[in-house]
């Protein structure tokens, strides 16, 4: 099944490439030329060539000769027939070679454009990451470790796509531009992550640019889950006006982690393990099971411990409650936050 799907996809690409390159017209001309030459070949050869018994034989000879296959079952015996054969061979080699080279050139050009971020994205329910730097690289690697087939679109102004994976596309351009966002198929994306452009020297300009991008994304896709990095805490209100779902104040988080690591020596390693899925335990979230609805937090803790998972809290209506009272009753659509070595399915 997988190979059939791949074949259909390849045929569609070739079909589209031939339409773009207007190669169907050339192919029709070649076929008509071969048919005409085959008719003339039949007219001059059928009385003298014992291998030519019908027009079908002549047509077979014409297509075989034009593609230089040359089975040898039919060959010209008259001078005019040989002259026609030379014309068919020369024209056939040239035109079929041109068509093959044109299709190959179009496919190569398409792949080059895709790598350079010049082709539109067809993904749906994908994640759009805006900005390429060591942070976005780390985010992409974490996402891939979580799900190798996850669809990601990167938007930036770098020369080429840094990843050679079919599920990671690249769009070259400025993310505040609606046309660039549309090329990234932002209307069908499920998550957008806006990273601060640290190349700007002014922190206010970094946040201002991020706000502009968030406003553009929210206007094109109000239902997207929008996450953004903020440098200055005072600018949070501007991002809230842009309907950002999750605001990460990077400098504040880094400072707090640093303080915790100084005060408590084991905290730093704990943070490292929990925020990466490459080793050890990680933090996960899962919607509450029907059997846990109306149960207390303590009862749910006990059930999760049986599958070697530690519950640390829950989220409700976009609010997170860590280490709540044990008699807290959980409701439908609550999300359990837990620590485990692997994701519970």
C-alpha cells in the first residue's frame, strides 16, 4: 500500500511538472510525427519488406525506433525506408531526450525551491515556528523526539532549510507579512511558536516585532494555539491583546531556574531531565479519563502510581493547579499533569 501511494504521488508530481513545463503539447507533436512517419514507412516498405504485414507493424516499428530500443524484428529494406528511419531516430532521440530532461529539470528545480523556502506548504494541523536560532533548533529536536512524523514549518530569512526531512518545511520571508504566513498555510496550522529575534539590539524592538507577528497570526487564524517568547514583562499586556494563549518570559524563567539551582543543588538536574525527552522522565499532560471524573485528586494519584506515573497537578479552563488539596474533586475535561518515563496512551 505504501509503495502504491508513493507511486501515485510521483505520478501526480510528474503530471503537474509537465503541465507547468507545457510538455504535453511537445509529447502530442512527437506522437503525431511518429504516426505520420510510420504511415510513410508502411507505404514505401510493405511491398518489399516481408516483416511489414499491416499498419500496426509500421506503428510498432515507429515507436520502437523513435525511443532507440531497436528490437530488430522490423527494419527497413528500401532506401526511402532507411531515410525515414534516420529521421525518426534523430528526431525521436532529440525530442524524447528533451522531454525527459525537462521533467527532471522541473522536479529538481521544485526540490531546490522547496529547500530555499520558495514553495507553499500543504501541511494541515502542523506547528509553525517563527525564527531560526539555537532555541528553535532545540524546540524542533524535542518535537521530533516526541513524534518523528510531526509536521513542522519554519519561517525565517535563512538561505536554506536546515532540515532534510519531508515533514519539516521551510518558508523564507518575514512572518509579519500576511503573504508569508499564507504560504506557511497558517490557516490550517494548530500551533504557532513565535521566538524573539535576538538579532535586534533593543529588547523593546524584539517584543514589538513579536507582537506584530502575533497580531498577524491571530487575524488569519483566530483558533490557533499561539505561544510566544517575551523579553520584557511590561509588554505582556500587548501580547494578551493579540490573543496569545501562552506567554513565556524567557529572562524571568532563566533567572528563577538559576536561583533555584543555587539554593537547591539537585534542582538544576531535575529541570534538565523534565524539560527534555531525550532521556529520563518528562512532564506530560492528558485529558482526564471518564473513570476518574468526580474522583478526588488523592484517588487519581493512587491510580497513576500503579502505572509508574506521578501526578503533580491538573489544569482546568487554562489555569494550572499544582499540588492541590488531596480532597479536590476533578471534573470532566480537566487535564492531568504527570511525570513519567513515557507518555501514557
